[in-house]
C-alpha cells in the first residue's frame, strides 16, 4: 500500500493505492464518519494484482478534518483528484456518502468510469428532497455532534463499541480497522480523538437531503449495481426523532430508474454492508468486474501506479 496527498480547492486529500496493473482501477469511497481503511478487509479478499485507490474523503481520516462544505464540494474534491492523477477505466465502489459521491462523479465524468457499484448510497426517494431535515441546519443540534471524542487508545474504542449496536453487527476485523485507523492524537497529548470530528460528521449528515442527484439519472449510462440493506422507515424516524443509522436510506426504485441499473437487495444485512460482510462484498465486486468487462469493447490496462 502506498499513500499520496493532493491539495484541492476545499481540502487536502489523502488517498491510498493497492496493486499495480489491472484492466480497471477500483475507486473506493467510504461512508460519513468513516475512512478509507474500513475497506481493508474487502481489499484483502480481492486479487492481489487488482489496482485499487481508496480516498479519505474531506473531513475524514488523514485528509483535512476541518471540512464544512456541501456534498457537492466533496464530489468536486474527489473529481479534482481523479483529474490530477489521470485515473481512467474506473470502477467506482462507494458506500453511503461514498455511494452518492460515486454516482455524482460517474455522471460528471462519464469518460473516466466504466461502471459503478453503489452500496446503500444516500440517494433518497424524490419526495425526501422536498422534506426538511429532521435535525434542521445546525450541526451542534444533531445527535452525532455529541459523540464521545476522547479515547486512551484504539483498543479502548474497540472495547467500547464491540457490544453496542450497530457496531456489534460488524466483522470484528473491520471494527478493529475502523478504530485503529480512525483516531488521531489530541493536541494536548491527553490521548486520542476521532479523525472525523463529531461536528464535521454532523454537518455532513444534515446536508444529506440538500443535494438532489435525481437530475443526473440519464447521465449514468455505465453498468450500475445498487446494493441495498434492510429498508429504513422514514416516517417513524420523523415521528420519533430517533435516527437509526443501521437501516438503508436508499430509494428502493433507484436501479430501475437508471439506464443500465441492477438492484441487489440484501435485506438480512444492515446499512453497514461492507463492515458486516467484507468477503461477500469482494465476491460481488469480482462478479461486477466480469460484467463491466463484458460490457466494455476492449478494456485497456489503466492501472497506472502514480
């Protein structure tokens, strides 16, 4: 694995590279509040020579942790990285926020992408974009902003979360990666804090219904698989004010409205599909790569090491 740093208009992004040369470069984008290393177990289950690029999205991981922009700014930053590194023959694999970002980039940069797998993307039913957010517009009012943010070490974080829902659903190897690579040293040297500050995470959540991607549907012509977990009851969330992050926010009809879409529904899994079943996700990625290869006339080796 190699790491690279790139300065964009909004942030300083860090990305990681695995493999060298393969017909396609897999671009992996993570969910809100997580980081690129949460993909490690999925990557471990893929062929060793598969070229993979994982990005710490703005406000996450080793990238700038002061991000306060919109979802479109996140897409813009990753798009700049793709252009600067001249990545092509991309197969996007994005989870949650990363799924939205992958979808938006596939529409904006059609010449760069050969296919996209959207894992429980935050692409909502059209009416949800007309409904005010449950937690308003102030990040400090969102429950995520009150997350615990002081830890002695990653082991303490692991022990704290391993029996708590929804982390108790996760593969323990992924939970360890989340904890071990998701902390940074505190400035006062009194321990560690989350690499994605709670208020940054909350700010991203409250922007989830402000960037309507529905006008982009016709522009996403490449093979696109939408992988969904157990569905979310938005009405219950609105009535109770209690947010269940373990359920799927994805519009169930999304794949049906895409020119080349396919719906893959795994209702036995939560929203945290890559965290629960990394080998299953890796197997699906390999199946998807076969379909993309068949759909592409003559895939060239784009897996350039940068």
